[in-house]
C-alpha cells in the first residue's frame, strides 16, 4: 500500500528525473560535483529495543541510504517531533546514541529542528534525518543496472532487526535476546567501491525485507532474480521465532544489511572485501540475475522446490523503523 501511495500520489505529484529514478536517494549535479541527498523519518515502536534505539537507527538509516547511492556520507540534519511530557532522561539517551553513531560513521550533524506537540499528538518521539554525501567519480549505482549473470550478495544474517523490535514490543522472552543488526555500512561500502570497479546495485533491505527490495530491483531491471534458500544467512533463533509466529524472514526488516549486485567475475573479490569488516563477516552469495521470469523473484528452497517470492501485500511488522 505504501508503494501504491508513492506511485499513485507522490510520484505523479512531484515527478522529475531525480525522483523518478526511485533510488535510496537523489543524485544531484552541483557545479560539476555529484551529490547524493536522502531523507527518512523514524517512528519505531518501541523507541528502545535490544541493541539500539530510535536515535542510532535514525543516524545509521540515513548514512546507509546515502552510501547506497555510491556516495561517501558527510553531513546530516535531524528534526525531532516530541510529545509533551516526554522524559528528558530518555531524550538525553537518544541524543547520546545519535552522537556516537555519527562519530562512528564519521559524519557531522550540522543542522536540525525541534517541535513539541500536545500529549497524544505523537507517540513519544519521532525523528527525521536528512543527509548529503559526495558520489565517487565514475560510480553509477542503480537498480536498473542489474544484468543477467550478475551475482546477488548480502553482508550477513537477515531479519535480526525486525525480530528484535517485535519481541520487545510483544514482551516475548526467549533463551537469548535477538539483537538488532542496526549499523552504519558506509566504511564497508567505501572499501567495496575501492576494490570493485563497477558495482551495479546497492540497496538496503529495510521495510519489506529482502523480498520487497529484490522485487523492486527485478522490476526496475526487467530481469528475473533467483535466490537460494540454503545460502541466505539466518540465525537459528530468528528462524525458530519466525516459524513459531508464522512470519517469513524474507519479508522482515533489516537495518544493517546491504544487497550488492556485481558481475560474476567480481563476486569473490566483493565477498572477501565485505568479510574483512565486522558488519560483513557472514557475507554470502545468495542468488543471481537471470533472463527468465523477468520482474519476478524465485526462491529455490532447501528441499529443492521453487516458489515465487511476491512483493509483500502488507507489512508483517509495522513501525519497524
């Protein structure tokens, strides 16, 4: 429904060559220098969850969106909408986590805005972050560039963030806590772009998980994507919780993952680079771009059957970011 909202109202209303790329951010030419510009709003519930909170989520989310454009993130803004009476100690904790996340990503938060609304007008705190970065010379990242024969890589286990938020939200307790994968990926992606001359696609599979993101790529490229279930990294506990609750990990949100699509000849080089970073230790090749089934994602299951991985028709876990 969110995709329909964009396609039926926002895209026609604001249509221009930059927006119509439907990328994680806009690529702008400013005096001969290409800039990446992105914005995102965060309304996660609960505000604090295992391994993180809305603050570091807001910083990392926008840093990653800029990095997905093949850019080095430089500067961020932050806008806060606060509910009247929200505890100052909680706000201080959120601000401290944002400060630490920005320092880790080596970006500066340079401007912002704060609004306070009446009690009940917002659920505690909502945050909007925007950012800009410098696009590397010669780099052209676009979902339209996925080509037949390309390999699909991911930098580690899927669905950790969605399950971490959901278990906290529902008050569920398991043998050990699932921790969010929320992290800034710009340093790993920067190293990847240093090593691999022509990366075709970079996308972070947030809302809708890898299923939604790969469907968007398949549609944009007018190509098919084949996934191999046995090669998709998944924590055993996340798998068990998903099964127990009737959730499909392919559709669950991530906040520290990137889907990388490169030529087959560059796949090993890309994987080795990603594995050299903490955020990419469990990187894996999980699929390939194929000519048949254009616009569709097909999963080869662990028992050898094949099924279509559709674009999600609804959100399994709303307010996940």
